[in-house]
């Protein structure tokens, strides 16, 4: 049951989760070429060992275990997975999500998780 990064990371992307991940499965890191262009960070579901350490490290509650994902954030399963095959497609899907969720995106990132389940 991997973990996934969701919409509060948009506009935050502070990499706090990278620092606590024991298996380095959250990318792009700040020292990777892809970092500036990435809208969010992405968890590699193949490498994730499901330890949960990243969840409390995230200041905006952007990270969920797959079973806990709110319906509104389900698309981020695909977004996280796809980035590892092709960042452009992941960014296209994020763009689609942002366009389709204007009310959510108008919120401050720290306030988004509170309305994920509503
Ligand atoms: S659950 Fe653990 S292994 Fe998976 S991304 Fe978070 S910190 Fe890394
Ligand atoms: S800690 Fe949260 S907001 Fe920061 S990069 Fe990780 S998922 Fe994004």
C-alpha cells in the first residue's frame, strides 16, 4: 500500500518529506535537474516501503496512504506513478486537475486537506 502526494503540495513543494524518507523514493530532490520544472514531488510506488514517515513531516498534510486517499485526490495515484515514466504526462495531468478544481486551488495549500473529503 504505497503513499501518494496530493494537491497541497502544489504551491508548497518544500521537500520536507524527502529528508525523512529512508529509501529515497520521493523525487525530484532539490539536487536533481527535474526539480525546478516539477509542480509537486512524486512518490515512486514501486520503491516506497510504506513506512509512513513522510506523513507527519509534510506541513500541509499532502501525503496519504493509498487506502486513506479521499476520492477527490484519487487522480494523484496516477500522477505520482506516471511521473516516473514521463514527467511531461504527469504535469499534463496536474494541469488538468488544477483546471478542474478552481475552488480547491483558490485555497491556501495548508487549508486544502481539510476539504479533501467534502
Ligand atoms: S511511506 Fe516511507 S518509504 Fe514511502 S515515501 Fe513515505 S517515507 Fe518514503
Ligand atoms: S513535505 Fe508535503 S508539501 Fe513538502 S514536498 Fe513533501 S508532499 Fe510536498
